[in-house]
C-alpha cells in the first residue's frame, strides 16, 4: 500500500491491498479473554466504570464512562489498550478500544491482544466489521436478552495480514478516527455556542415574555382509521410521526382518504412522542397523526425564530415528557412554553446570527456522518 490522504480515500481499491499472503486465523489465537473480577469496585482503587450505556455502536474507542463510587455489584477489571466487547444484545454492534484503566460491566468481554501477532488495537477494526457482527448475532444464545459466548467468538476466523500491512491499515483507520474525533470536538463547541446564544436570546433577551399559545396556533395530531391509509395518492399526504422527517421537510409514503387534523403548509411540525422535540417544516399541507403537532405562525420571521426556540427547548421538553412506553408531551406542556419575543426590527439580525451557528453545526455534523460511513464501509471491505 502507499501513502494516502483522508480526503482522497473513496474506496478500498485505492489502498492497493494484496491479500495473497493473508492467513485465515481465529480471533482466539490473537487475544485472550481477561476475567479479573472486582467485587467491591468503589473500594478497588479504580475510578472509572464502563457500563453498556457508555458504548457507542460502531465507535472504535470508548469515550464515555461513569464513576465507581456508587457501584455495589461485581465488575471486571481492564487495562489501557484492552478491547471491550459488549456481549449482550450483539445486534447493537458495540466493541471499542479503551485508553485508560478501570472496571466494566460483566456483560462485556475484556479482550487483551497478543502483540507478538497483531499490532496494538488492530483487532478493534476486525471486531467492527459486518462479517464479525453477523457471526456474533448468529451465535448469540438466550431468550430475553441474547449473549455471545467467548468460546464462540474465539472461533471466528478472518484473513490476518502480516504485521507490516497491519500497521499500514491501522494507520489509515486511526487517522480516520482522529479526524472524526476532531470534528466531534468542533461540533460539541458549536453546540455549546448554540445553547449559550439561544439562552441569552430566548430566555434572557430584551422583549416581552410570552407563552407559545399566545403567538401560535397549536394543532395536535389525530390518526385517521387504518383502513383509510393508501399509497396510491388518494386523499391527503399523511404523517404519523417523526419517522417520515427529513433534514428540513418530511418525506411521506402514505395518504389518507379521511384526514382528521391538518398541518398547513409552512407550519412547524413538532414530534410530541419520543424522541420528543424533533422538528420539520411542512412543505405542503399534511394530515398529521398523534405523534405530531403543527405549530402555525403566519409571520415568517417569527416562525423561524420560534423554530430555533423549539430546537433550544428540546432538552427541557424531554424532561417534561410523560409515559412509560412512549414518552410524549401534551398540548398543555407545549402551549405553556415561555419565550422572550424581541421587537420586530430585531428578529432579522437574531435569526441571521443563529442561522450562521446552525449551518456551521450542520456542516460539521454532515462531515462526521460521512466519515463514519466511509470508515465503516472500508473496515467491512478489508475484513
């Protein structure tokens, strides 16, 4: 293989990989499962705890953790450089390298590589390939919550390259990961700027504080009878919930011949069920189901101002949502949201400022998403 630049890697063919001398090898020949139990983690000297909730599907590194202070149940110890593999619910595809010492859930394998055979961290890529996860899911056992057994995972075979090629492959994938991490940090900073600017604008700014119901018409969705649904274009386009949301406007598939509640063109579409607070703009008139509300504001500047206000309020709305199965917010909660409304001649400059932040945030998040997709695609093509 030859040197590359991240921006020029478009497919695996550009890496010029020759697999003729790669050897079919089981993972069990390259790593050991470490089962060092820690019965009292809060008194163990370890500070960091990695639970299954700290894994991110497809992420090559563990980037989140909790504290051992409140733990009472037994855990497993791991060392920096180990790979943690979530063996429960393998369909979630969670296996990541860890860069610190700590303890983890008993529902994770602690895997330690044999660095005489593989370069450090190399198996992280193998364990994030589609082929491995297909194998893990096929071999998971259990009824309510399936788990992978190490004896099965250890038998998984893949083509192992010589160590010099391992190093080159690892260089590529870690470079991609570093770029994703750099962009993620930028995204986090922009998110903080958005929240800070929004708080000053919507909560602490100059103007009159008003409830949403006093400046907008709020239409709660109502689902039509199921026998009125069709995909042949009969009646009105129908949106049941946020599943049909796009980046800005919905992409619908169904119609209903008996619409109950309608969202006018240009209204703000608001998801009232989990995930509460997702937003879209109605590019035409829609029938909306009970998963959505339409917020109707005639003034276009005020409408965009309220759109950004609702993006800011999403966290607060999630906290006020109810329901054990489907979290939701009702009309009373939505109607009573309070926002500071500036003078009409100030709306334009405020919207321009927030527009600039959100466009930058959207651009960096698109880069992150495309980089993750490319990384995932290349890993699965190599392995």
